[in-house]
C-alpha cells in the first residue's frame, strides 16, 4: 500500500510589479508593447488575478518569460493579462479559476537553477492537479513547478511548497 503525500502547495500568479508594468505598456520579452484586444469571454486567462477576462473587457496579449535567468530552458511565450489593474491572486492551495474544469494541464518540475527536471512533465486534470503537484514537490530536486496549457504550452502559474 502506497503512502499518501501531504506536501502543502500554493499557486503563485505573476507579480503585481510585472503586471502593472505590462498594463502600463512596458515592452514584453520580444521588445514589443503588449497588444490590446477585446476578450471574447473564453480563453483569456489573466496570469495576475488567475481569473478569466470578462467578455468585452480589454485584454493584453504579450510574450512573457517566467524565469529570472536567461538560459536554454528559460522559454518565453504568450500570456494574457487584464488591460487595466486587477487584484493579484492570493497565494494559497486553492486551484485557481483559470485551471479549474480542465481535462489537460501540463505540469513540469524545475530545479533551483531554473532548469527543467527531465521526467517530471506530465498531463494532469484539474481534479488531479494538486495531488500530482504534491508528489513532484515531495522530490528534493524539484524547487517549483510550472502549470501550463497542455495544448499550447502557455504559462499559467507557478506552484511551490506551501
């Protein structure tokens, strides 16, 4: 019989400083100003409040690199943000709105030097997300996890030990 994992976890949105800078139209990872679009009410998950941008609200589309260092594993990719200020999601163990009701979420472990740990990547559902993240964070070599779109690899949020 296997042992049950009890590692506390927390979901972490991008920082308010980053969000405000982009909302102020700071250039993104590609050196371009964020694009302004109108949300269709579906598929525009804000990486700061971790909620969906409401239909007909302005949404920013920009290139984001969720790493402190530039190295081969520090990939950049598209994300959405509310075009105007929004409250940052609380750091807690509750699965954020943008990750709820999904059949496929990519999670992947990284070490303390922000490098992918091979063999940690897996596709999980919203229902198994916390359990699978806890199992990865039980490993001493895993410093944190990225939750990403399983279909497009877009960064959603970071998961750390709580």
